C-alpha cells in the first residue's frame, strides 16, 4: 500500500469533507455547519501549501499552526454532525478519525520545527 504524505492526506481530507457534506439534508442549522466545516477542512491543505512555500522557519511554523487550527475546528463541526446524526455517519466517523490523525501529524511538525528555532 502506498503511504500518502501530509499534503496529499490534507487534500483528500478536504475533498472527502466536501463529498460528505453532500449527504447532509437541509434542516435548521445544517447550512451554517456545512459552511463552517468546509471552510475549516479547506484551510488544512491551503495552509500546508503556504507552509511548503514559506520563506522562513517562522513562517513555516505559523502556516502549520493554521493548518492545525483548521483540523481541530473540523473536528468540532464533525462532532456536531455526529451528534445531530447529519449525513452519512460512517463517512463522518472516518473523517473524524482522519482529522485526529492530521492533528497528530501537524502537532509533531510544529513541535519538531520549534526545536530548530
């Protein structure tokens, strides 16, 4: 099995979140949650892209922290979807697991990068 790097995983996570949100039916509160979830999930690969193009270690750390923040925020919105039983619950559980793994990876990147400061 081919192992995917953090940038590939972040991009696939965002794409999978977009597909997941299409399984959520319209109900009070769902539209705002969908918008917030897509925004948070999209910030993970967007900020990883900025991190890889950064011109300094400090900038690299800052963009990885923003990606980490997006992953953590995604968990909040996905938990809301789980609690409300909005959307495909198997996909939601899988996305929660992937978000947790992304958080661990990004946390390690930030911590290891700070050691070199």
